[in-house]
């Protein structure tokens, strides 16, 4: 597996927005190597943010990825991460609360 960014993706203006590139402080290659397979997608986390990867060239095994909101993860993947202490329930709740508060401030 090799990570290759999608040139169509844009910088991340809001957490969990689809079509966004990974933040600059994240190593997408490492996330891909440590990712969990679910269906045809792979999911990973840095402990604070969830990411999804999709294969866009199966012959070369090239993948691109993007950040996801915690609610967009398959429930079994999230449960396994919580059970393995890869991510905490507190982190997830804090992230959801921050997003909700951000939405309330908008006119």
C-alpha cells in the first residue's frame, strides 16, 4: 500500500469535511499502514481525528485519504478502537461538542 494524495482535495476548513486533505501535522503514510479494513475502505486515527482511505489504483495499490467526523465511522471500527484504547470516549465527545458549539456561533 502506498499513500498518494488526491489533487481534487482541498485544505481542511472544518473537521470531518469530505474531500479535504489531511492536516499538515499528520503522516498519511503511517496512518495508512496502521489502518483497519472495513469493506473496501480503510480507517485510521491519530487519537484525535478519524481518517478514511480509499484505493484509487488497485494495480499499483495506491490510496488517498481524508478526515472524517466520528459519526461517519462504521460503528464496529469505532467500538474496536475504544476497546483497544486507540481513542477515548472523552476525545470523541469533546470533538462532537466542539463541532456543535462551532455551528451554533454561525449566524
